[in-house]
């Protein structure tokens, strides 16, 4: 997720939760080497990773420092703001409701939010729920415009987007827009009569035991559990600023969740294993269109789910997230491998961003 315009917008250690033989016998650990390089070469304050092999053995890694002011170490599997990984949670809730017959993917947005979505070239009678989840609606992205350091209600975020004209006719192109997932969250709330945060918690977080994942309550600018501090930088030569504590309401159903690398691996593994969606809805989620412009070469976007080609063949499934202070990348494979990496600065340098993704590829392919 793009940074909010108003916001930015070595100590090395490694730990193992359950050291598997396969990892121990691998020689020099390429994942640890990758994290070290993110800190030493790319200049990121900290990097964290969690990797699960086919047998379910998990290992966590850290590099760098968790607090630049004190030099404190990076908490093992510490909590981070996961940004747009939240979109997959939102999409899962919508698709569960589809499976329950409460939402139709190809129904117009107006079916659930009558008269709400109107603007220059924008008409909620012509945009479907599927197009929201797949980023083919043409809706302007509200985070492309100035946001202030304050609390936002979801309708305010939508209003910011609707002040601008449509980018294209619904269904004719693909373009990433956080506005799509604000609307998806509003549809969930209209259909269920409950806050989207409660639906995520009940339907996903509690269901599969994500003990370190939560949707911050209104006004909660903190990160509850041990965490590395997150930083932002206005330019490559500017000093780093601590932005760990902030009101994340501007991200809402598009990016407000806090989690850990291990919880994200657990979530995406459960999703791909069919534990969160009926087969029909999971198939729809995995039906993709090209999304290289945002996610890189070979990337494709389904319904809140991204497929990325692996250097060793096949693809991984995940999403990734970018929010002031933190960048997360990860993926799971159909045979049960999982890896997620978090860094504590949104990389300004495109090469650094690519290096984060490369660590994920290395972890899944070794």
C-alpha cells in the first residue's frame, strides 16, 4: 500500500522455534544471509523472517536492530503492521459471505450500498463486487491524495476517492486501488450488521488460531506485543524517523491489521489448504489477471490474492503489504512451504524492494 503523503508518505541474531534436520544440514543459511544483506547493503534498520518447510518445521530469523535509539535487538517473530496483506483477510470474509449466499460476486455494488458510489465516470450500478476484489473497478486510489495525521472513518476515505474521476471503465483494465477494499469492507458491514474487524476476528483470526494478529481498535496507535520499531525516510539522504505509533484508520479494510511473519504463514497456508473457503470460492480467488505493474514480473492478481513465479519453478501465493514503517513480502506453495519477510522501513530504492522479494524466493526454493 502506498505511504500516506503526510507521514512519508549491526547486531545480528537468529533463533529457531523447532530446528529441523533439513535446515540444520543446509550449510550456510541463505535466508539469514539474505536478511543480513538487507541490513548491511540496503541499509534497512531491521529484517525478520519466518520460514516453514514441507514437513511443517518452522524457523524464525532476525537481522539488524529493533530500536535505532537504544540498539535493542529485534524481537524474535515480532509484530509488525502488515499493510495490504489485510486485503486478503477482507477478501476471505467477502468470499465466505458469497459461499453463504449473502453476497453475489457479480452483483453491482449498488445492490449492497445503493446510491453511495457516484462520481465523474463512477457509478456503483456498473461496478461489481468481483471488480472491487480484483482491482478492475477503475476507482481512483484515495491514498494517492493527501491524507492528514488524524482518525478517518471509512466513508471519509471513500469521499476522497470520489472527488476524482474514474481511471477507466469497470472491467476494462487492472489497476491497484485501496478504495476497492474500503468498499469491500463497507459491503461486509452492511450485509452482516457488524464491524469488519469483528468479522475478520470471528471468521478467520479465532478460527485458525492467529494468536498475534489483530485489527487495532479506533484510536489505538500502538503495537501491542514485542515489535521492532518502524521508520520512514523522506529521501535517500534524509534521516530516519520513528513512525511506529500512528492511527492506522486511513488504511482500514485495505491495510490496518497487525500480525507476525509466523501468523501470516499460518493464515496463507490455511487459506490455500481450503480451511477458510469452500472449493468454489477458493477457485474464484485463485483466478487471476496480470498484475506486473505493481507486483513485478510474472505477477498475477486474483481476488485479494497474488501469485508470483518462483525461480525454482511453480508459483507462490500471498499478497504483501506496504505501510509507513514496515514492508512485508511472503508466499506459500501448494505443497506446504511458506515464507514471510518483514523489514522496518519502506524501501525507497527499487533494488532494495526487489531484494526483499528475493529473500522470500530463496526461502521457498532452497
